[in-house]
């Protein structure tokens, strides 16, 4: 067998993956003077405005504007696609897409293998978790507690909000201001540190938001035997997209982490056209692509890391990390990667990257397939288990008057009232996101409306235009994001029978919804129906047993999709018997290995996970810095 050539340079830290987690970590580490190598499996289009345009061109040409539609999907480096999701029937797994789906329900989420990672097509919703979300076992006897509490992450949330550039107003975002009857009486106190505020003001509410706000104050019962009463309130959602920077009070700075920061400078597109995208201008295509990069993507942080790091920072793209190698003491001695010169062609050169410390930042699924393929992190048997997502259920209808959909970001507000409460002992918490893009996700509007009116109603010319205007202007949609509990049977494994043309393992996924989440989805549906009735919205929601994500609860049928929020597969914990890493994301088994990203989160609760995973990366970065300085000793 030919020996694999080692890369010449040995870095302080080798990171796998150039997404949110890899980007923020690299920036932190080079800022501390450490040398960093990033191995990124995907291509590096998007590094400059000219190459970013190739994504846009592809987006304009795509018929189905799915999350991955603008980006390369190479047979040699497949990304999971929502178009591949089908029902898992019988005992044979569904191997239709990149995921091998063992069911019983399909795992409907996706991500992106490209420089910048899934940040290229995320929506930008940037919520903090609730204090209760860190204490699910203590408060409700469910799931697990985190090894630290909300307060321990508060300063890192601040850092992450200023890195991503989150637009929101702190005064509107405390649990109390959101109208959440928290399960702990003091949860709303000190939710934000004194004088802290987000870097930019809230994105303005849409007309659709204002229409839904007419139901504010309405009482809705939730929980087993209607145990809790919730009073509705529409509130604006913190978002990682540029609005108006906040002026620090009295000319003083704003305390962020342990520093005082001056006014935030919104960052535009990466590359030489850096002035573009300084404000969200409502192009309404955040998923799958923001044409002007007003929405945050990880390429901005990576650009900073390159700028700060200079010769300390190197990135090798088109480099698939294939195996984590161990020495005789169980420490990582290198990462073998496949460097491919021609995208789509299964030819590559095998090389080995060397560092003092190694970090897996490839996302909750890819971190696990790489670790399983390498035979590492075995002692707890938790690796790959506890896969969670936000099962996403839509309800849609026709408002009694025009409400101006298809303007602005995909969602600007939600009913956050159901994110916590005593009802969580039996019923999963949820958030009702107000959609700004009509029935786009729900029914393929407006294209499907044109097809229906032409083919079924035989309309054309001004009659077609008038009817389209009438129908589309009234389209409303609520999206439920419900929490899942960690379940050991929801898991990722690998199987030598399923590999990519490059010889890499494909993720084999077993996934189901337990009664806790199903009860939450059923309660959310009832809440949506009540809101529709109050606002005079005609309900057009239709769930069919032929839908891939169809499930039943207490005799009624519903349909769910994935939210792209992949969480829990290499969770942090208090001991090597209950977790894959410690609370600083350092492997229990391999002294110089770290796993970061949403896979580290022990519970998912109701917040979209990226702000939390980013905050956790700051925690890991401090520990890695200390470990590099100590020379790696524990
Ligand atoms: C449609 C959609 C919308 C979303 N919207 C939101 C939202 O509004 N708010 C929110 O909080 N979250 C959202 N998410 C989730 C969010 O995108 C993820 O939580 C986030 O991207 C995870 O960051 P990450 O850095 O861990 O992984 P990623 O962003 O997926 O980056 C991982 C990187 O690692 C690379 N990589 C993987 N394996 C290897 C390997 N073996 N070798 C080399 N490189 C590798 C990949 O190519 C990729 O570049 C959304 C997701 C989707 C799909
Ligand atoms: S609404 Fe438009 S400009 Fe604003 S973030 Fe979305 S795509 Fe970008």
C-alpha cells in the first residue's frame, strides 16, 4: 500500500468544514495568533462577487427554487435535497437521495456542501433559547439537562449576535415581552445583560404580520386537558440580515461579551463589491439565495479570518476529509482527505493534514459519518444518536382582504407564545412562524396558481391577471416549528453498502416523531384553525396520506417537513458515559479532538439552532486556545 503523503505544514488547528461553525472558530483562533487550516469539501464559488453570480444565474434558471437549487450538487459530493424526500415504505430503506432513509418517517432536512456551508441558503432567523430549554430534565422530567445553563451562554450569545449581525430590539425579545408564560418565574429577568442590545434595529413588520396582529390578545388553551391558557401576541423575529445599525446610547459603546463595541458596521457582499448588500432591500429570495448578500453568510466571517490571519490562515477547498487517524495513545495524528481537481469526476489525490488540534465542524450529520467511518468517539455509544430537527407543519388559507404577500424576507414575525410553559410536561413547545411568501412553500405559488387558472379555469389576458391578483394577494401561511426530544433511536449510522462515487459513507438515518412532538403539532394545528377563524381566513390546508411526511395523531392526519435544523448527534454532557464531548466540545476519548456545531446541542427546543451553535463555538474557541497554549495537555 502506498503511504499517504503528509502536508508539509503542521498547523495549530485543523478544522473540517467552512460553514458557520468552522468560520467563527477560524476567526477566533487566528485572532489569538494560532495557525489554522480549513479543509472544505465543496467548491469555493461565492468567494468573489463574480463567482457568486454563477450561483445567481443557476438560481434564475432553476424551475424548482429549492434550497439547494443555486448551488452545485455533484454526484461525487452530493448534498441532501428536499426533492428526494419520499415516504419510507416496507422494510427496505429508501435510497432515492443522498440519505439512506430507514424510516419509519422520512428525515426531510437538507444542508449544503460548499464553501460557506448551509449559511448560503439559511433563512437568517436568529433566536436565543429559553432558560427552560437548558433544563428539560429538571423542569419536566424529559430529555436531558445541558451541562451549563442559559446564563453561562449569555455573553457568547452577544458575541454571536454581533458576528452574524442580528437585527432586533432587546426590549421586544425578553420572554415576557414576547408574551411567553415561562415555566420558571424568573426566566424573563436578566434575559439580556444590562445595557446590551442587538447590533441593528428590527427589520420592519410586514403587512402580513400586521394582519395577523389583529388576533393579539386572543386566548388559546394548550396542553393536556387544556392545562395552560396562552394569550396571543405577534412579535418580530431577530434576523441575521442587515437593517439600520443601532447608535450606542449617549455616544457610549454597547457592552458585548467582555468588550464595549462601537456602532456596528453592516457587511455587504464578499469580494471587491463589499459595499453591496448593506441593507435588506426585500428581494424575497433569502431561501435559497440573497442576491445582494444583505443576509449573513459564513463567507463574511471567513473573509475576516483570512484578512486577520494572513499567513496564519489557509483553506483547502475541494478537499473531503475522509478519515481521522489516531496514534497509539488515542490522540489524533492527522486527517486524511481527498483533494479532487475536477468537480464531478471521481478522481482524487489522497493527502494527510497535520495539526496539534483537530476540529470537526462539518455539520451534525457529516461530523458523525466521518467519526463513524474513522472508528472514533466510541466510549458512550451516543455518537450519531439523538438526531433532532424541528418538524415543520404548514397551515394555509385565504384572507378576507389583500394582505400583500411575496414581499420582504420569508418571515419577519411569529407567535412566540407557545415556546415555553407548564404544558411542556406533556405537549411539545412550538413557535408559529408567519410566512411572508403566500403559499409558496405550501403549494408552489404563484406558479401553481397560474397553472391552475389557465388549465382549470381557462383564463387568460386581463381576466387571468385580475384573478391572480385577487387570489395571490390574499394568501397567508403559518408554519409550525415544534420541538423534539432526544431519542436514542433517531440516529445516524453507516453501512458499507452505501457509499458515494468517491467512496465516502452516505448517512443512514432512522427517524420518527414521538407522541410528545405529535401532540405539539396537533395543538399547533388547532391554534392555527382558531386564529384563521378569528381573522376570517378560509382554511385551504390539505394533508394527504400520499404526502411523504404524513403522520397521524389521535385519529387525525397531518403532514410535516424538515426544517434544516439538524441537532443533537454528538451532544455535550457531564460524563463520557452520557455524551460524546465535554461542555467545551472536547472529545472524551481523544484529547486533541473537538466536535462543534448543532450536533453538540443536547436539546433543540423551539429556537432555530444556528445562533446557539455559534455561541457555543466561542466557548469551544476559548478552550482550544487554552489547550494550544498549554501544548495540548488536558
Ligand atoms: C433551508 C434552510 C434554512 C435554514 N434557516 C435557518 C434559520 O433561519 N435559522 C437557523 O438558526 N438555522 C437555519 N438553518 C440551519 C442552519 O443552516 C444550520 O444550523 C447551520 O448551517 C449549521 O452550521 P454548520 O457550520 O454546523 O454546518 P454547515 O453550515 O452545514 O457547514 C458545514 C460545512 O462543512 C463542510 N463539510 C462537511 N463534511 C465535510 C468533510 N468530510 N470534509 C470537508 N468538509 C466537509 C460542508 O461542505 C459545509 O461547508 C437552515 C437550514 C436550511 C437547510
Ligand atoms: S429579503 Fe432579499 S435582500 Fe433581504 S435578505 Fe432576503 S433575499 Fe436578501
